[in-house]
């Protein structure tokens, strides 16, 4: 058996090793593909802003938050939350993917309006040249 075959046949229930450089307290695993997820710090009324925009707290038992360590996310009250330092709590929130994409299109439209106004002002008879492009 080759090494490649041995790796692909590892037991399914085995705990996977995570290199130290890839550990992250903000990791969210087991996400529903129909939603877009975000970690929201509980500061300056941010959580209320997100709930008003259609986001909901993640309470799904399949969703895992943080790394495998003592300070990883908790399920306190079944809402996924974590400590992000400085006494600040953060919550895992999600929004329906179609709503998220609608919001992104609205943001892009605003950027396009700003870019067109910049270009328009450059073409009003003043000298010089301006180019705006997206890579």
C-alpha cells in the first residue's frame, strides 16, 4: 500500500491534527451552506445593528466554534459565543445567503455611484486624466 492510499484510508472518526500556525479562536465549522456567517463583537450596539439587518444568533448544535482548547467558544444558553479578549464577548451570527448577496449588491452599487462621480468630476473640463479600475 502506498503512502497516499494509507492517508486516504484513515479512520473516519479520527481527530484531525491542526498545526499551531492554523489555530484560530474565530474558526466556525459545520456551517449551513444556505447562510453566510459572521462573528459579531458585543460592543457599541453592534449585535442590535446586525439583528435589525436580518442576522440571527447561531444556535445550531452542528456548528462548532473555535479551536480545541479550553478557551474555545461556548454554547452558553445555546447561543454560540466566545471571549475575544479585553472582556469582550462575540457571537456567531448568520443571515440567509440571498439576503447577504442582496446586501453585497447594494454596497457594490454605492461604490459604483461613487466611482462614477469621481470620473464625472475629472471630465468636467479640467486638465489631467483619471483612471479607475478593479483588478
